[in-house]
C-alpha cells in the first residue's frame, strides 16, 4: 500500500518513535543503540554520517546500520564502552531523511551512562546463509512459490540472487549487500512505499524475526 501523500504529510517532520536507551538511562556497554522512526528512511542517506557517538567531546568509532523491519538506525560501537562513563549519541537532522522526504526538526541527542556489559557473548555473528532460512521460507511461502507451476519466483538462492523482477521493470529480486534495493525484501516489509503487487505473504505479514533474518541474509552478501 502507498502511504497517503497529501500536502500535510510532506510538511510534517519525521518522528522518533523510540530509542534504546532512553535519554538519561544506563545502557549495557556492549549493546547496540537504536533509534526508531515513524516511517522508512530513504535508501540514499549516508548511514556513516547519520549518527555519531561521543564521550566528553571525544568521538567513538561506530558502525551504523539501518534495520528496515524496525524502521530504525542501529549504532554499534566498535569496542565495548567504558562502564560508568557518560556518552552522547547524536542523530544528524541534516543527514536523516524519510523515504517520503520528511526530515527531523532538529538533531536528536541522547545522553546515557554505560552500564555493565550483558552476559550474553557478543562479537560479530557469522553471516546468515540461505541454507539457514530455506526451511522457514518454504513453510511461510512455499505453497505458492514452490516448484513450477507455482508463482514465480521459486524461493531458492539461485532463482533470487541478481534475478530480474517480473513484476517491477528494472527491479532486481536480490541485490547482495543492498536489502532495500531488493524486491524480495521490499515485498515482505509492511507497507514499504512504492512496491507493486500484494505484500508477501499476501494474507498476513511474515514473522518479524524471519523478516530480519531475510534482511540480514541480503545484507551479509546473499550467500547460498
Ligand atoms: C498465497 C500465495 C502466496 C504466498 C503465500 C506468497 N506469495 Fe509471493 N507471490 C504470489 C503471487 C501470485 C505472485 C505474483 C504476483 C505479484 O507479483 O504480486 C507473487 C510474487 C512474489 C514476488 C515478486 C516476484 C517478482 O518478480 O517481482 C516475491 C519477491 C515474492 N512473491 C516473495 C514471497 C515470499 C518471500 C513469500 C513468503 C514470505 C511469499 N511470496 C508468499 C503468491 C504468494
């Protein structure tokens, strides 16, 4: 479905729905920071400059990802933060822009104190492979996207990666590394603007955890 696009919605500003942590809270030193918006962000924004983290005016190295399922930025400090130290996360209003053109009224500033790391072992998880998803995808989509004569495409890595969309001219089903340029991802996101055809699956949204794994699979390079 396309979002309503009257004169009011375009002059509205982009809203922040939730942040982790909330302003002034303690936050586990090794946990990602999250900022959720009330709409999808434009694909073209520079994530690297969308958010910065500082402690006493000293910049901390972070990587910034976009999680389209949560409609939010995920900020991962390169190293665990120092427990007890104060930090400020700034989301830059001149960089962040919604897919509908809305922007933030002003920079978002979030101050927090790093708390004890979580006990769960962290570190970089191994990349998601298609083989890890296949059984769950078959269960969710397979009745329709099974072997021919089911609906195109069959849900195999070979049929999806770099394959043209039959529905949207010029679109590609899976662009490795680029979830939001991938028709497969746009179709399973709820109300992603500009998609043609029914959302997938047509009856009810895909389980959120599976949506995220699908996004991660594409972002991690769409490995077989
Ligand atoms: C009830 C049947 C049904 C289910 C379940 C279903 N699909 Fe579909 N799907 C279709 C049909 C029919 C089409 C072709 C018409 C269209 O493009 O909307 C399609 C089209 C698509 C396309 C577009 C292909 C293109 O060429 O652009 C993608 C991607 C897709 N489905 C993915 C999925 C995924 C992923 C799931 C499971 C999460 C799923 N579908 C579940 C019936 C279904």
